[in-house]
């Protein structure tokens, strides 16, 4: 991807929201299936992996990949990032893009595995967005800096709550990528977008 279409640092921060925090005043996990409980559990598990500096990076990356995949709705995220372009794609193109987008997002996460430096997350509240949808409000707390609001949007699926978007300072990761992808699709087409994402994913994998 060229400099104009490359994901911004803010987009990467959005991605890091679920991987960088340690929980503040964490109480015993409740035996419920709420969006809040699901997000807390995910963060706890990610924190345990990130803090295990004795385990080789490649092994921790695999552990994080296994943690990430069932908790994100990559098909819905893919559809949202492409906007109206999604309707112009064949079923095979949609499946192909969802796979490429998933691999790209995972690479962006895993590339930052060694960036964890003890940041904490404060869970504030959960709000309903309608039947089957919820938003979990959190703040990333960093020493000597203002807290960063990071909110998770989740949908309830047959396999549990899944993240379909993340926002920081009211900026959505989906909207961020939609703007970038729309420019490429309009100027260069679907095949070029897929090629750019594959190249970026390979670059991230090589530098992780």
C-alpha cells in the first residue's frame, strides 16, 4: 500500500486496544455471558500471553492468533470496510477479501506483541445498542498521560459475543479503513486492494 493508503498509527492503536491493557482492580470473573464479561475475559487472556516474556515470540504470536480469531467477526468487518463496494463483489471475492483482511489485521496485532509496556485498562460500563448489540467503554491508562478512551462494539452471535468495530477518541477502525480502501477501489480496483493488503501483511510478518 502506498503512503496515502497505509494504515495510520491511530488505526494501529485501535487494533492494540484489546492487546495492550492490563486490567485495573479486576474482580473475579462473573459467570455470565455479557459483552462486558466477554471483553474482560479476552483482555485477561491476552495480558497473560503478553506478560509471558519467557515464551518465544513466535509461540506467543500463535497463542494470540488463536485467541483473536474466534472473538472478531472478520466477515462483518470486511463487509463494513468495503461499504457499497461489497455488493459489487462475487461470493468468492467476498470470501477471498475476508481471508486477506483477517490475515492483515492479525499481522498488525502480532507485529506489536513486544510493544506491551505495562499499560492498563479501566473498564467503565456496558451499553446496549439494541437487541444483540452492545458497546463496552474502557480507557487505556498510561503513566503521565491522559487516559485514552477505547470502546468495543460487539454483536451477539450463535457462538457468543464478537467484536465488529473498535473506536478510540470516537474514531472507528472500520471507518478509518473504509476511507483508505475506497480510494484504492475507485482508483485502482479490487485486485490492487487485495495485492496491497497481502504485501502489507507480508511486510508486517517479516518485521514481527
